[in-house]
């Protein structure tokens, strides 16, 4: 990409999109196309195509999506599958119709089967049943991957896919109803600290394993792949390191400075028992994550303190 290339970052105010914008600006890219969802509803086919026709972006980072944790995914599956299918389909098809040079589609490692062999390789896709609590979201993201591959095959496009593992960082969602586990725990521990609560309740048994990667690392990987990767297969983006939810809670407890006790509520769902991504493919391309979890947690807690209002 030239520094003056016209680059559309779809979802630029979200967790991943905002990190990609920061990374592009750090690298000196000056011609960024940015639209809020109020300015451009990517679920609307006509408006999306009109935008692409008028602006003619050279490159597209497709980070726009409806996202959420177990509660949101489990209670609003229709919203998750409809919104994500429409956003993806309209953006990918409009990119094709207007001659976009290259597109990066961002998905999630939740696309893989619930009981996939660990660590999860990219070729585990479609080899088994999905995790029921986020099946609608996962199916939409799988459709996005397959759509990119289909356009590459039929039309000779250059559409690639990256599958980040569990993300965290600045601009995360800290709403306890719709957020993922890490930001939810940061908020819970902070509010318990402020109110001098003796305990913090943790959803589930605390035994599932999870892998986390800082969103700034994902943004770095996104630029790296956009400029160096031409394969059709998805690429996992992660740290390749895991810990239990219980250990994550204890690490966040220490980061926040909460002195009380943890209470694990086993009546709540655990989700997938283990979800570690195999990152050998992206390591083979020359990229590795740089931000360790303990450092990243301190960073995002400071961001939360400054922006929680």
C-alpha cells in the first residue's frame, strides 16, 4: 500500500477498527476513509454500494461487525447472524463491483468446532459442531471466509481473512450484559474495589482455558497480512499462550488492586472448554505478538479509568 492509498476501515470506532486506524496513522497513511454506522449503515446494500461507487477505496479493512460475549450471543442470535451477514456481503460485493485492490476480512477463532483439536489449526474449520452459545456469529463469520474465497476463485480478487483470538484493549466494550469476559472482569473488580465489596462473582467454573491478544498486536498483524499475505486460507492471529478464566480473574484482581475473594458461579455457562489457536502459519509469515498479557492488562485498566464515564 502506498502512503497515499485510499483505505476504508469499516468499523473504525470499534475495538479492532480503531486500533487499525491508530496503526495506519503511525505508519504515515494519510488517506483514510472513515464512516460511523450512523453515517453509513453497511447492512444497507444500496447505501453501501453508493459509498463505494463515490469513494472508490483502494484497500478495505473489514472490521465492522456486531460482537458480544456469551450473554449477547446466546440471547440475540438472530441479530448476530443477520447483521454480520449483511455487513459482510454488502462490503465484499461492493468492493468487487468498484475494483478494490485488496480486502482483509476480520473474523474470530470462534469459527472453529467446539471440540477442535488443540491448539486449533486453520484447517479445523468445518470439521465438527460449533459452540452453541455463539453459533450464529460463528456461522456468519464462516460465510465471510467462504465468500472471500468464492470471489477470489470466480473473479480473481485478492480477499484475505484473519481470525483473531480473544481480543482486549482500548475502546473495548465494558457493558456487563454484552461484553466479553476480560473487560467485564476489569469493570467488576474495579466497581468491587470502589464499593469495598467483599467478593466478586465470576461466571462459570473458572476452569475453561482462553487465549488473549492485545488489539494493537492484531492491528499490527492486519497491516502485516495486508502487505504480505496472498493466500486464500484464513490466518489465525493470537499469542499462542493460554490461561484459565480463574487465573485470568486472579491476574485482573491483582492489576486492579482488589482485596476481596472470588466466587465462581457454576450455574452460569462456561462456553467452549478450551480455545487455543495454532499460530504457526502467521509465525511462518514472520509475525509474532509483542504485548504480554500482564502489560496489556495494565494498559487497558488505565484506559478504562480514564474513559469509564
